[in-house]
C-alpha cells in the first residue's frame, strides 16, 4: 500500500531551536496538507499545497512557521524559533485531483514534537 | 460561532452490538462530510464520504447518515468487534471554503 512518510517520528528540542519536519506524499498525489493535532484543539489545518503551489497558509503563525515543497516528492514544515506551545503532533496528508479537497486525504503517522 | 461537536466521552459497547457515533455542526453549510478512524500513535485513516444531497452511505459494516436539517451526521458500526476500538473523527468541507474542518473525535471501546 502506498503511504505518506513523515520524518522524524519524534523530536524533542529546547525552545528557540529550529525544527524541520519532512513529508513524502504518495507518488502522484498533487495536494499536500499540514495539520497540527493537540488534545485541546484537535486537528487544525496549517497549510496546503496543490501542484507544489501554496494555496492557503492562514492557519500557520507566519512569524515562526514556514512550509515549502521543494519538489513533488518532498514537503517541509519549519518552525524557527520554536516555543513550548508548539508541542503537538504534526501530520502531513496528501490527496489526488484538481478538486483535491473533495477526495479522501491520506495521512502519515505524524511527527510528535516536544519543545522544552 | 462555527462548531463541530463530537461526544468527548468514550463510548463503551459490547462486541456484537451496533456502535453509533454522533457529529453535530453549527453555522456550517457543508458540501460533504467525511469520517476517519485514528488509532493511537497513527494518522487518521479515511473511512467514508457522504455528500450534502445524500442521506445515507454504506460500506461493509459501516453506515453514515447525513441530515442537513438537523445538522447532524451519524456513524454506525454494526456487529462491532474489539478491533473497531479507536477514535473516530468527522470532518466537513464548508460550501464556499476550501478547508476540511475536523471534529475532536470520539473514542470507541468495544469489549469482548
């Protein structure tokens, strides 16, 4: 089965450090999403791309978060500088189609981030 | 304000019974609604999608209903099994918007 791959699976670092999370979407999928999951807020959409172009990043704190797709097989989410409130599980998901949001989203298993 | 509400309390049922999970929404006009399953330490897995003009959708032991008048979707698992134990998330796409919005999920525990 094709899967979305996220690395690292776990990351513990001190506040102020830069954090980079990576995602390999399913080959052929043209829409990529970044979500953050916490107990209090549930799953929140941070940003998404279609055909590598950013379509919406309104859910992301712009001063410290950035999302990019250097190529079709790699999406990155960076936090600089990191803060304890950024501690959460970050999920990447990919989908297919021009109306990618109308198709099921395929999630990776997430990066569990702890900022001390 | 806009809300998607799922029962935050875990649902405990016995094996073989039908589990029914509820998703209520306020101030949304969803074009469609999806249900996902999430196991501990894993990402959500897509189960079913139902469109606003559909009343019911079935897939094997799963059934979803969508009532736009009541602003509610019900998710049923018939002949439940311990392997069905997981957290179930509903998600909707609001008409005119491009974001899939998720509920916080309901944990289902099926006892042997």
